[in-house]
C-alpha cells in the first residue's frame, strides 16, 4: 500500500473515530433509559420529539464543529478569546457535568455486565472503570479510543436493530405522529432532556476536540469536521429512532400491561428488551448497556480533560494520567455511593444550561475574524443556531428549576 493510501486510510479512521466518539458519548445509559421511559409514556407522539431533537442536534453540532474546525481552537480557548476567563468557567462547567455523568456511566456499565453475565454490580464498577483506564494508559491510547468507539457503536446499532425488528412496531402511525402529535405541550420537557443528552455538556465537543488532537484544524479542514459530525449524528440518530420503534412495538403489541411494565420498571430499557425478545433480549440489553456505558466513560473522561488541559501546562503534559484519574475517581465514587442519582440530577440540570451557553459562544465566535480568520460561516447555520440556542435556554431554564427541586428532595429525604 502506498504512503498516500495509508494516509488516506488513517485519515478516514480518525474521522470515523471522532464521529463514533461523539455518537457513542450521546448513546449512554441515560439515553437508553430516557428514550424507553418517554416512549412508554407518550407512545407514537414521541416520534415528534425524536425528529425535533435530531434536527436541533444537527444544527447545534454543525455550528460547533465548523467553528472549532475553522479556528483550530478548543471550546474553552474560543471562549477565552471572546471574554478572558469565560473559557475557564466553561471548562469547569463541562468538566463537572462530565464527572457527574461519568459516575452514572460506570454504574451503567456494571448494570450491563450484570444483565449480560450475572456479574455483581460492585465488581462491575471496578471492571468498567478499569477497562477505561487501561485503554487510555496503553501506548496507542487515542488510536484505541477510535477503534473502541467504532466497535461499541456497531454493537449497539446491531443489537437495537434486532430488537426493533422483533418488536414489530407500528411504523406508519409513528410517521403520522411526527406531524400530528397528541398534547404537544407535554412534549417540551422530554425534548430538552433528550437534546441535552444528544449534544449537551461535553458531548458537543467530544469528537471535534478529538480531531484537533489528531492534527486537524483550519479553513481547509472544515469539510472534514462537517463530514465527521454528520456521520456521528447519523449513527446516534439511527440508534435513537430504532430504540424508539423497538419500545413502541413492545408497548403497542403488549397493550396496557406492557406499557405499565416498561413505565414502572427500575430499568425501562431492560424491561422493553425482555418483553420484545425474552431472556435473549435481556442479555442483548446487557451487551448494549455495557457498550454504551464503556464508550460514554471514554467520551466523558477524554472530553472533560481536553477542556482542562489548556488551562495549565502540567495538565497538558500529563493528559493520560489525568484521564485515568478522572475515571478512577468516578469509579471510586460509584463504588462508595452505590447510587449516582443525586449527582446525575445535578449534572442534568447543569448540562441543560451548558448547551445554550456553549452554542451562544460559538455563534459569537463565528463572526470574529480574530478567531476564525477568513472563514465565512453560513448565515443559515447562524440563524438556525440562534433559534436552537434560545429554545434550549428557555427549556433548559425551566428544567433546571425542576431538577434543583428534585435534588433538594433527595438531600432532605422529601
């Protein structure tokens, strides 16, 4: 193979790795639970939310990845160029949200191993966290991250496709409800919840920062960034649609009993898989949850540290060890707490506000020649980005107040 072909293959591998890193970061344990829970609650009308979230996801991430690509700068560095110190605030918010969710990701990996092979959860915490640490401390850590993200993403896609086919969902009715949802006002809360899980917090920046680390950046590389982000959204969007249809099929075929079982289950996705395909469905759920948890651990740790490493040379020099420490701390907290519920609620509240903040920063930067140089950001992306940012700010603010109320009840025992 010629050097040119080798370079082209390596380039494609990096682009796919970045795409799958973002996609699999979005397809975490919370993704499986939230999508299953809301589908059982809203049935075919939830198709409207799925489509809206995918569209807003495309708009938000196309803006973020394009500007990061054109500038060659990480999100926090872009923010610091707009207002000195703003990048530090953004980095802390993203890192804290990533840490809190990573605790839940470790728990999700353990639940997956338990469903797949009956491994006790305490041992599963250590196995999940240990696997993530081993990946980053290996000599080819970042290359291995690309490969793991692609393989795990493929596993999740195939497993959910199988369950979707098995459940025989009413596709025609779901398609109709995209345009005629019942009680659309009730769908606002699940919409912001799924949007935050698709492109909130660290997820928006995960793949773009990976491309910067691989040496991409500048006007000439913007098409590569856009190609990669659209690939990632296609993967996460496809999985989201298939999971929605799989759970919808279970609830439709099983009627009120199935809806009740999925809605009230401690793990709605696991129950939906069991209803669709029996014990093998439950085992497959364990496999997909393990894959989702593992890739989310990697994505959260890698991206959170990528926000912190430009704040001090010591962090930059010891990036791998900081990533390993990030995962180790998440694992320890999960091991000691046993339940990450309080941390996840607080992180959800913060991540609901990070999207409009980060997207707003990116939109301002897109018009600043000191940041993007001669790059001309498409006006249509700016206009649509402003609409998404305002919508996310409103919905995120309402959600933040609700989540803080829930968190207070947890800490006070109410």
